């Protein structure tokens, strides 16, 4: 973990006073937000409605909160309720996010980004990457999608939306409550007032009268990158492993291994980092564990000691049913209003 990352973490989540030097930059960021809002109200920045209902899954903080497993859970629930969902993604970390590109389970993560490949594999639905989410949504509709799920699109005002989820890290919450870069906030906390549903990853969060629903990320079996074996994490209890994580909150992955009785040698990388084979050579025979998002960037040609751990979203059944029923009703109402066929 770099010294800069450690310092930012102390500033954002541990109250380090040295972060005060960043406050002037946060002031400029605040003015930029205000200017964008003004241009939007004046019509200089326009928003566009897709020819299908749009559901946003995003957050108001920088860093990982659990959006990707939330999107996977959501598209599976929508499909189970008779819809044909598709996902639009920025394709961060890919080299070709400036044009609309369809993504499948075998796409090159270095071209389209790691998260879109993971979404295509686990979501089993159409995925399009493009920095222009309006253009990406149009491609999905052309492909027969009747619900567009926008991954990390909360601040992308050009794409009109019909329902918004905001995912919050239940451990780190909103940090020091300051705007970037003095704090983790992408926009004001007041933005939560307009969110349709707040979801909290692994903890509790209260914001006035807004109801927040908790979910947890549950680990599955460990899988070898080369596909030769899957093994329960309990089978590694008491062993020492190298743990590699290039995600927004690496500590969450390391904690998962600790909770399963595994001794961890931690290796943090920046979110979406390109991890080379050489960086996975540690000069010993310990097993090497990584997140599923990191695994999609590396491919299957690895020795037996390299493993990834998938995670799935778990939520109280009653809460999940209420959320999906509400969302389904909203989607059908939007589809009917736009003249789309009801499902």
C-alpha cells in the first residue's frame, strides 16, 4: 500500500489534521459542482431519456462500496421478474471506453475494463461500455434490452433515470463528510434526499427519514485461476497466503480471509490496477489469493497456487422482495408511459 494511499485513508477516515491543506481544493470542487448544476438548470448541459427505463447504481463517495456485486444481484433479480436487463458501464481501466463496445465473458479486460467483464460473466446479460452512457444505453435498447442498469452513474446527469440506488460502505460510511479531495464525497450529503433506495454494505447507516437496507457480501469457494479446482475457504484455515487486491477497499478482502482463519500477507494495489505476473511472484510457495475482479485481468494461464474468491450479495428476503417489487412497479409504469410493451 503506497504512502499516499495510507495518508489519504487517515485523512478521510481517521480524522488526520494534515488533510486541512486539501480544503482549498475541496472549495474549488464545490464551486465546480455548483457550476455544473447551474449549467444543467439553464439547459447548457442537457439530459437525455433512453427508450427504456433506466436504473442507476452508484455512490456519493470515492472508492469501493460494493456496487459491482449489487449490479449483479440487481440484474439477476430483474431477469427473475420477467425483464430483459442490460448494463452500461464507463469501462474504467480499459483502453477503448471512448466508443460503444459490447462486452462478453471472454472480452479483454485491458480493452473494455475489468468490471464490465466481471459483470458480463456474473450478470449473464448484455453489457456495453462507453464513456458516453447515453450512447451506450441506446445500443442496449437496440439489442432488445427493456431495462438499462447504469453501473456507477449517479453523477452522470446526461442520462435521465427512473430509479436510483446509492450504495454505502457500512464500515467507512461517509468518512469525514468532506468533499473531494479533503474527503471522500463526490457530492453533498444532501444528495441522499433524492435517492430512491439506500443500500448499506455490511453495516448500518441512518440518514434522516430515508430508509437504508443492509446487505452483506458472502464469499463462495476459492477457485483456481486455471479452473482446475474449487475448494471451500475452510480448507485453508490456519495457512498463510498472499492476498492481492486492486479494488476500492482492499481491506475488506483481507478481512474476509482473516475471518476464515487464514493468515494474510497483504498486497494492496490501486483500484483497477494492471497487475502483472511478475508482481505475483513473492519468492515462496504460499498460495496467492485475489479478488474475482483482479482475476478477470489475469486470465486462466496460471499455476495451481493462484486462486480467486467470488462474492455474492445477500439481503434479508423480506427487504429484497419489497425493493424489487417497488422497482418492478416503477419500471412497468415508466414503460407504459413511454408506450413500451408491458411485461
